[in-house]
């Protein structure tokens, strides 16, 4: 018998909130973008991962790893290095052993976006406060991508928040 998809999504969301709580507890400098940021702005969106920009410093990456270990007891976390996240290909996809929710951890997205350039505002879900990309930033990040899902998200964000295209 398969698991109820609603229960799976609820468990994934709880794990994502646990992760955000641990990021805060460990002093990680991070910014949430993607579907979790959309959810924080009140837009219903099912997601299979949490998208994070993290500040690309060795100390911050060490704090990130401590936060991840507090959520998942997984030796693979040690494979995440500051050399990776501060190097030429500054992105790591992490899939925890419990398959609860994946993570896309970035310090830069191509030449367009990096940790410093992502505009955020503090959002709160339950007791957890976290920096989430603003609706305008989410729109900019999603509008010109090749994935139809991202283009649909961009259109929804533009309509709900009455955003205009940049000149």
C-alpha cells in the first residue's frame, strides 16, 4: 500500500521547516528562493526540494553542514565542501537518506544571481522566521527560464503581486 501523498507533502514541509529552524540556530547566512519562498508569500505550490542561496564563505559552509547534520544523520553531508560552493560550479544538490525533501544549495546561479544580489524580506511560517526572496526577485528569476513550470510560476507571481516587467 502506498503512502497518502498528502501525508508525504506534510512530512516534507515539516522537515523543511525543521531545516530552516536549524539554519537559524546555527547562524547560517542563507536566503530561501523557489517554491518555499512562493509558499512563504502565500502562493500554494507543491515542492520536492528547498532552494537556498548561502553566503560563500568557508565558515558559513561549516555552519551549514552543522545545521544539516542536526536534521539528518548522514555522512554524505561531509562531502559538501566550501571548495565546491565557492568554486566554478557553486551548486550542490543534496538528497537526504530519508528522502523527505531535497535541497538545492547555491552560492551563485550563473552570472545573473548570487547570494548578495538576491533581494529578500523576512517571512514567518509558524515560529520560524527566515529570509525569502521577494516576489519581484522570484519573478525575475523565473520569467526567462526554459522550464514551463517556472514560467507558469512567474506569470502567477506577476498577476498576484501586480508586477510590471523591468524596462
